[in-house]
C-alpha cells in the first residue's frame, strides 16, 4: 500500500513533523521550517498510520492507488 502524507507548517513556533506506521517505523521525521511543505508518498505494509508530532502543522494523509 502507498500512503501520501502532506504537512504544512504555519510559520509560527515549532515545526517538527513525525509520522509512524504501526507505532514503530518512522516514515517521516522532518523539521518543516526547512522543508515546507512536506509532500511524500511512502510504501507501507498496512497497519496504522499515526501522526505523533505536528505542533503548528496542518496535515493530511490518504491511500494512493
């Protein structure tokens, strides 16, 4: 399965953006102050996608077919 993850930093405060799959594998660990916006497609082996750090970041994710 492929998942598209998008994160956009508001421009104020912290800009850390961390995304995990199945609570273990980090697919995104970025400081958006330097890479804004983040837009990436990741191959995952199913499971739960969890946004664990997104202060001041608006985000979305969707399955890509």
